[in-house]
C-alpha cells in the first residue's frame, strides 16, 4: 500500500500544528502576565492538547517507516488584546477545519490515519465553537464584563 499522501498530510499537520501550539503557549503566558488567569490557562492547556496531536501524527509517521522532519516556522507576533486574539484565532480555526475536511477523503485509504484525523477534526471544531461562543458572549455582555470573567 502506498502511504505517500498520508505521510505528506501527516508531515504538514505536524509542522503547522507544532507552530500553532507554540503560539498558543506564548499567548497563554502573555494573558496570564496581564492578569487574565483563566484565559491564560485555556491557551496553555491548548498547547498541551495540540502537542499530543503532534505526537500522534509523528508516531503514525514512524509506524509507516518515515522519520518526521522538523520545520521551524516563521516569526509570529503575539496579540496583546485578548478579544483581537480570539478573532484572529477564530479565523485560523475556520481555515484549519476547512482544510481538515478537504483532506479527509484522501486519507480514506489509510483507516488508522483517517481515524486520528477524524478525532483531531472533532477537537478542532470544539475549539472553533469555543471562539465563536466567546465572541458571542462579548457581544452580549460587553468586553469589560467578559474580561472580568477571564481573571
């Protein structure tokens, strides 16, 4: 069986997700330093969760006889305003979920990677819904009230 496409997709996910996870960790530290303890913890936890997905994809690549490549990402500027960060994160979440939906048919010939990606997609959808809920809450209760809830 040819796993070329599976390996390419897995490598792309490992590269993109590891960079995204690190940004979430740094954003979490930034938010905690601003006094937004709950929001900071949310993104620090997000880092841990995303790195677990990186490990699953890297392990799958190793199972298939391919050594994952480490690709260092470009510079990324942290966003100090929590609301602006959630807006930016929502945009990235939407793009990521859309990409995952598009690659699912390609992975159908590899049930193991398909199942990993299906579970990962469900997790990413939850993150997307969380961002949407936060922005909806901000609209309903106001930025200041929402920020107080993040302390």
